[in-house]
C-alpha cells in the first residue's frame, strides 16, 4: 500500500510530509504521539502535549481513541494544554473547545480529568491577562510542551494568532480576523453568533515546544501552505514563523500539497519526468505567467523560465506548443454526453451509446444546478435520460424564518380551501414557541428538521422541472449519515452505501456525475463522494455488466474550480445559458441572500458559480482558445 509521498528536491524551508489522504496522515501523527507517550512512560516522566481543535485534528483524535481502545495506548501519564478558546464561551456550549476535546478525545480515553487544561472562555475581562499569565506558568511548571499539534487557517493563523501576530507574543486575548470568523461561521449558523475574540497561546509559547507538527488537509489550504513553507517568514503569515523552529514538520495530504513547487512545478526543483500531463501543466503555467497564448511561446520563453530541460527532451517549442494546444482544444465540447455523429478522435466522451442514461449525484439539494447547471440542461436537451440523486436533505442550511413562513402558508392554504387546519396550526404554534427560545447551541426538533428538509426538497424538485425532468427522474436519497441535526456529521455508514447501490443498479447508468469539490467546509461533499465510490466498488465485485460501460465525471463549482491543467472536459455556455442557469439557482430561495454555514466565501452561490465559470472561459481564451461567456469543467475519475 502507498503510505506517503516523499521528495528530496524542494524549495521548502520546513520539513513537509505528504500523504495520499488525511486518514493516513493522521495515522502517522498518532503513531508519533503514541511513541512519545511510551518513551516518556518508560522513563517515568509525564508526556506534555499541546493540542489543537478544528476540523484538521478530528481524524487524529479518532485514531488515538482507536489505539487506546484496541491497542492499549494509555493516556494516564499524559498532560495536555489546548491552544485556544473562543471568548466569551461557556465550557459546555456545543462550539466550545472544552466540549470538542471532551467529545473527541478526553471522555473516550483514560486521561486524568485533572491533567488536561484549556483557556477559560468565561474568565472576567479584567482577569484575562492574569489568567493568561497563569496558563503560561502551568505549561512551564509541567516541564514545557514536548509536542505541539497545530492546524492552520486559510489566512495562515496558528492557534488564533492572526496575521500581524509577532514572534514574541505570549498567551493573550486577541480579536479574531473577519476571515477567521467567516470560516468558523459554519459552527454557529450565522456570523452574528461567532465570537469576535479568543484566548490563544502566542507564537513564542508555541515555538518553545520541543517538537511541532502542523496538520492540514484539502486544496483550500494549499495556497497558504505554499507561502508558509516556501516563502520568507513574515508576521503576515503567522505559520511561516515556524521556520524558526528546529524540529517542525508539516503533515499534509495531496490536495493540500498541490501548490508546492515540487508538486506544481517539479521542473524547478530537480529532474522531471515529462509525461503528457506534466508537459501540459508546464506549458499552460508558462503561458498564463507570461500572458501569452500557448502557440506564441518561444524557445527563449522556455529557457528563461526553467523549462530548458523540456526543450532538450522534446525539441523546438513550436511542436510542444501544438501538442498542448490540441490537448486544450480537445477538452472543449458542447456535447457532454457524446455526439452520435461526432468524428473527432479525441472527444472527451464516447459517441456510443447514444442517448445515455445519466445520474447526477448532488450532495446538497442545489449542487447540481450550482456546479453543473449548464451541463445538466445540455444533457437533457440533447436527449439523454438524466436522473438526479439528491444525496442529503440539506436541512441544516435552512434558516428558522423559512420554517414559520412555510407553515404559515400551509395554514392559510388549508383555511382557503376549507381543509381542517387544526394540525398545521398546532405545528405552527409549536415551531414559533420553540424558535422563540431556541439557543444557538440547541438542535432543531425532528419536526422542524423535517420541515426544513421538505423546503429544500420542493426547491430541488422545482429546479428539475425547470430543466425538464419528470418525477421518476428525481431521487431523494436522504442518506442517514447527514441526519444528525448538527454541523457535525456521522461517518459514512452501511445504509448510505446500500441506498446508493440500489439506485445505481436500478438505473444502470452509462455516465455518472459526482461532486469532487472537497473544499466544502462541512465535509458533506467528501462523504457523499466516498459513498458513491464504495457503492461502485461493491457493484464491480458482483460483476454487474452495466458497470463496464459507465464513466464517472467529477464536477466542482460551489466552493472552488478545477485547475485548468487538470480539466478533461469543458462545456462552454452562451450568455443566454448563463442566465438560464442563474435563474435555476434562484429557485432555491431558502439559499438566497442569507446562506448559513457558507465557509470563507460570503458571496451567494450563484455569484460564486458565475465567477468560476467565467474565469474558466477567460483562462481558455488567454491560452489562445475561443472565448466563451462561461465554461463548466470536469475531470474523469477512473474507479
């Protein structure tokens, strides 16, 4: 099994270990921690560990719990100090890091409750400085941190040391950067509930640790990881100050490593194997860097920008330019399901069978129209049998105001047509009473969650009708992993896979579209993707004949777009098609104007989608291809 990727040639100023997945990376870090605990225990000493919260260490803590339960790893000689805590924040609040740590680690192991420490989010304001000084003293009295675990924010913060934090800062109360509050809004429901301050260990406190491991997962963190490890250290990127530590390692996955020179531009760091894909990446990057069309690049351009080895191996720039231009040209098609009369040898999709049976898997009830609305409409209009599978209810993304509005409508509707509205009035009264006193940390009732799910289901169904689909082409899977009533979802379960297998075997598609946008801050897209892949894996094991003729395409769009060097199928859109897609997105009224849990991007989804689609079209034009109004992009997944 492939465990990790390791390169000796890089431009990195901090040690970086790259793993194929966050699971494997977390397993590695968990083993480092376990070895340190055993080593300290053998020496009769306590193991002092600094811990982080957030999404990055969740898989680490899950692995440590597994090692405790199944391999006998004991935490009795461990003392922990957490990096930070929101302020003000009660210890038992659902968003509290006290609650996070108890739920994810402390209560599932044998650590002594007297041996773990976190900043107090409810200490009186005039006592905060005294509390921070005492926290530093506790760490020092324990012998100092043997290991500090860190995550990283998209703005480069570590702990809550926001940009501008100096290298000599200690534990203190800090005002949170707006980008951090937006990124963490998914934990609270909306921005108004996100605390504006936090208590955090300082940079100096962190750097005093004997060993530091920073963990980061996903392509969203890739740009800041590149800046932190390859560029000069600066207070503008607090994580870059870790370059000043003698034993610091970044543990990241392949998505997070995508902007590192050894991955993105390996020709700058050592010898490079010039595959077609690598040539395309190098030439496209050069073209965009120099703002010249691909066919206008010269031998001098190659030589002056680190690509002389490519010229040595492949010869004159002209032939290489043509090769890349044809690869780009052949990725563009107006026929996403293939064209029956198409004679192009290198068309992205097969001409036969035609028409195709198609399934679009949509993690949330609007990802289909947001991420591939133009392609969705094209597939239907060109005669393919298109099915949409809405994988989750999406109920947590509906605001409370929509609930009372729609129940009120139901009451009025029943009254208008002399239908007994007794039940709906009771539901409305109960909902108003609950929502009036609902706390930010409180789950919705099952009844309200069902209503929110119905709202999103109606919007999704209306969108499909807008495109032209019939009821038998619309499938609401309501995968169980999602139905927790909170942001925190369950892992993929057996029932999720069985539901998906049943749908696939029923339709027997020749083409599948699936969300490959793992930057979704809630993790729903990734779980939904894993469910589809596991379902396909099991179906393959049963030798179902239909699977041999089925292709899987991945889309992005709501949170990010494919790098243009990765795109294998680009579907152009006219200005009229852009407007039609926008109108389809507008059908999802519950997601309009105010979007709960939206991550670091505060724009509406239609704005994000159009900007990304327009940018993809512009990039193709800059490379010397025809300029369209917009483009949707796809990458084929070989399962």
